[in-house]
């Protein structure tokens, strides 16, 4: 186990914005079970869409997963903005 330090910048639900010592930009810290569930939703929807490309329910599940990730990313971006930290990526114009 490493003895590296991490600073918690903010917590919101199952997501936190953290800063690892020595890293230029903060991180999104997601609870393991939340991440596993999100991954499973995306994998299940992708599998169903391979079988039936017009599966509206699978598309809805993907939209739900994207909405979850968008909320996490919005939280991250808000915390960085509050602290005057530039984003480590170019922001999409069509989110």
C-alpha cells in the first residue's frame, strides 16, 4: 500500500472530487459499487443493441447512464470552477 496523500475537495453523493499529491488536476472519485453498476448498465445495453439495434429500452438505459456520468462531470466542473482550476480537457459544446 502506498502512503500517498489525497485531498478531498468536495463530496456529493457517491462521488467526490479529490486531488492526489503531485498530480496537476483533481480526480473524480466514484464509489466502487456505483462504478460497477454504471459499467454493468452500459455493457448490458450494448449487448442488447448488438442483438436488436432498435431496442428502445437499451437506448433509454444508455441515456440514463450518460445522464449519471453527466451529473458526475458537472459536479467535477463546478468544484474546479469554484476553486479557479482550469479543466484538464476541452469542454464539449453539445452536452
